C-alpha cells in the first residue's frame, strides 16, 4: 500500500496548493470588505503567508506579502460601514502583522536551509575523511609486501637469467613472492573485517522513520542540484531489526551515489525515487535514480573495494555498504532503472522473523 500523496505529481500538488491559497485569500478579502471597519479580518493573511513559506520561493513570498497588503488597503476602500478611524488603525495593525510574519518566516526558512546545508556538508566530509584515513592506512600496509614482491621478482629474474640458471635461488625468491602475496591478501582480509566495523548493535526500529531522518540530511543537497525527490514509503511496515545507524549509513551512501550519478544529466530530468516495502521476511528499500546508469560490464565490479569510475572517487562506499548489509542479515543488489538510471536495493530483516529463529 502506498500513501496517496505520493501518486500526485509535484507539479499538480504545487498548482493545488496555489489554488487553495488563492481561495483562502479571496475569502479573507470578502470577509474583510463585507465586515465593518472594526473587524480586522486582514490579519488572517498572515496564515496564508505562514502556509506559503514551504511552497513559494523567497521572492514569490515577498510578492505574496505585497499582494496581501494591497488587498488589505483595497478592502478598506470598499468597506461600506463602521468607524473609519478604527478601520485605519486595524489596517495598520494588519499590515504590520503581514510584514512581521513575512520577515520572521523568511528568517526561519533561511536558518532551516543553512542548517540542512551544513548537515549535508558534514555528511560528505565525514564520508570523505573516513575514506581518506582508510585508504591511506590500507595503501601504507599493502605497499610493503608489494614492494617486497617486486624485489623478489627482480631477483628471481636475475637467478633465472644466469648461465646456468640458479634454480635453487630462483625457487627461494618465488617462495618469498608467494609468502608476501599471502601477507598482502591477509591485510586486505583484515581491512575487510575492519570496515565491517564493530558487530552491529541490532535493535528493533521504525524503518521509514530512520530513512526519513537520513534523507532529511541530504535534502538540501538534492534541492541545490535541482533533484526531484519522490518518497513512496509503505505506511504499514513491520519493525526492522538491525543496527539503525549502520543502515542509515548505507542509505546515505547510496543516495550520495545517486546524486553523483545525476550530475551529468540535464536538471529537469534529475530525480530520485525512494520506496520501501515488505518482501517475505524482510523490508526492502529501493533507491532509483534517473542518472547516467550502469553499463552492463560494470555490474560485477560495483561492490568491489576500490573500484570507482569517479575522478575523485575512492570506490569503497558500496563495498562497505555490502559488508554492513550482510552483517545485518540482509542483501544489497543493483539493477538497471525502469526509465534508465540505476536502482540500488537492499533488504533488512523484519523483527518478527528474528523472534521465530
Ligand atoms: P565511489 O562513490 O567512491 O566511486 P562506490 O563504491 O560508492 O565508490 O561506487 C562505486 C562505483 O559504482 C561508482 O564509481 C560508480 O561507477 C558506480 N555507481 C554507484 N552508484 C551508482 C549510481 N547510482 N549510478 C551509476 N553508477 C553508480
């Protein structure tokens, strides 16, 4: 089951909201004109402004406030009865209320946007910083056995190049190569277990709520990039059981990848759709984008560590995401989007399944 709101296109939603505002403003105008000067119905324009702040841009909101002020003055001119002096005072009060409300909501909105931008920024920095530290330490550790392999390889070539070839020495060099290669592979295995982090702290949680929380952090980033976000979260999900923070990390990473994939696409075509649903004993989250998509030959590499197509990418986001999801008892996979782009899905066990085990 999906919530109805999500089936209405954003353009229609916007038009409906504008129409509703128009009707409310007309009603206030009629009430203000028809009632006597002593009734300051125009203060109700402040309600329209408060509602409009989420719908209109800064400029449009200021224009709306000006329209409300003009309508207040026009009402006064057409009001047929009452004490004109009270009418003038009430008009003054209404106009001050409209101006103050507009000023305050614009301030609040600016603060909200700044906070969201800062959060999104932090999220990106946290990802890059932890990845930077991780790659530096991995590069450092793996470099040693690799350098030793090169030295032994060169020695081996020299022993084999002698007349007659010194097979004994060459065999010893090969043994060293094998043992160093084993050491490098052990380091990678250790890093893999490290990036899995601590064992997950599993608990029951409201999956949609956790998703909305983490999406809120990247919303400003999406707005800045002109990305349309469509949320289709199933309203009747059971509780999930997993490490909520880790699951949120995965969502953050997949969403940031989707944002990256949308950058080369023309702005009007940028959209991200996030859906949640129950499938058997799991909740499945899907993040679809209309981005550049994934070439067929790339699928098998997506979840490999250090595999990236981005100039500044590190290529560990998806490998860590897979490790996290698997440690939490789920699976993660990618597919081609219905209308181009890519879809990343992952599953998380539902709480009742845990009880049955
Ligand atoms: P990074 O983001 O540092 O490249 P990831 O492991 O998160 O590392 O992603 C690996 C690669 O997978 C990316 O470089 C990109 O080629 C591909 N990829 C991930 N998400 C998407 C997506 N939504 N659309 C297209 N390609 C993607």
